[in-house]
C-alpha cells in the first residue's frame, strides 16, 4: 500500500508541474500577442513609458522574453515556481497578496462545495440505488428521464432561470411572509450576503450539485445493476441473508469503485461550474475571484488562483486513487 501511495504522489506531482507549465505557456503567449497586462493597472489612462516600466517591474512583467513572440520564458517560469515553493503567489493589480485573497475567498467556496457534495450524495446514491433496485419499473424510467432532463440544462441556464425568473418573486414572498431577516428570505436572496454565507449559498449549491448529479445517478444505477447480477449476490441471497444486508454489504460496496471515480470527475467539473455560479450569484469565493480577475486582465491573480485550483484537483484525484486501493485491494497490486 505504501509503494502504491508513493507512486501516486509522484504521478500527481508530475501532473501538477505539467499543468503549471502549460498554464505558464498560455499566459505567456497571451501577453506576447495581446500586449502587457500592466496596462490594465491604469484603467482608461494612457501611461508614460516610465510609468508602464515601473508597473511591469513591480508585477514581474519586465522580462524581455514577453516582447518576443514564441519565447516560452522559461526563466520566468522557474522564478515563479521558486516563489510558489516559498508560499509567494504574487500580488494582484491592486498590490494585495494572492494568498490573502484566497484566505478570504476559499471559505465561501468550501461552504458551496459542502452543499454540492451533500446534493450529489443524496441524489446520486439515493436515486441511482432506487433505479437499480426497481429496474424496468416506473420509478426507474422516471429517474432516468429526470437525469436526461438535468443534463439538457447547463448550470448557467439553471442559474439564469433561477436568478431572473424565480429568485425575485420568491425573495419578495419570503420577506413579506417571514420577515426581511428570516432564514427563508435569506435562502432566496438573488445575491450573496457575507453576513449570512451559509444561507445565501444554499440554493446556488443545490443547483450546482443538481447540474452535476445526472451522470452520477446513471453511473450508480449501472454499477449497482452489474453488482446485482454478480455471483456473490446470488450466493448471499441463497444463504438466507436479508435483502438489506445484501444491498449494503454486497451491492453498494462492490459497485463503489466507479462511483468514487465519478465523485472525483464531478468535483473537477464543479470547479468549472463554481466559476460560473459564484460569478453570476456574486459569491466572493475562488470562482468569483477568478471571474473578476479574468474580466480585469489581472494575470498574476488568474495564474495564482488557477494554480491553487489545480493543486486541489490533484489532491482530490490522489484521494480517489487511495480510495480505489482501499475498496478493491486488487488495484494496488496491479
């Protein structure tokens, strides 16, 4: 098991380094083709050459390689990686440390993801298990049809419909019925409230979890159907074990490996969905910060946030790989 974990950690580290290098190349070529992002520091004003040079030096954009189209700027990449190892992720255009921004924004994203995870688990495991248990019946057909309909509505469509069609009337109804400061009124607020973070991320989190649950439901159903058809299930039933014991100990556990895979993949999809969700719902989280950084051409902040998200993704995949080995010992010996 130890060797398996070491191999996976080394693979994850290599993957992370490759992701950071590709991100560096993309931002470098964007700067070379579109001009210095330091111009965004001045807004609509036209800076002098000395002012622009000072800002470029301040944000590490004064390397001559940024003026040479096609130059990968390897020196700048090595310098950036060295800063990351020292905990220095740079500053945004306003001079604020990226790590300070992340420390403020990350808790809101974690709250959002906590709600998303609960939504995945309840809908995916619950509806997927019901569909597998009652295969071919009305419940199965209804759940599969529902999952297809969920897939037909991307997260930004769900958010647009909710925010501009349902949120305002629901918020007005809740305030008039329960009061302006009631929990129900906070649930349906069309924008984030930093004083009540859990209440105002509840509905966006459920919608984001709902958008990612469709494939999860179908995978749970397919995995459990395969487990139901297995010899070990027929043997357990022939021994007179209760159906509940058979389902929990022989069906759910033996169908968990592909389900764990889906959790990891859905998590990475949710990272992308969080950018849209937090941006549209004005949630001050990692996605919302990234949304504003892209709009403001804040390269240092974009690179820092995406790097941190990449680290989180690699760590999640590492946990998934270890869960594989824990659920099925054959994997770590393969």
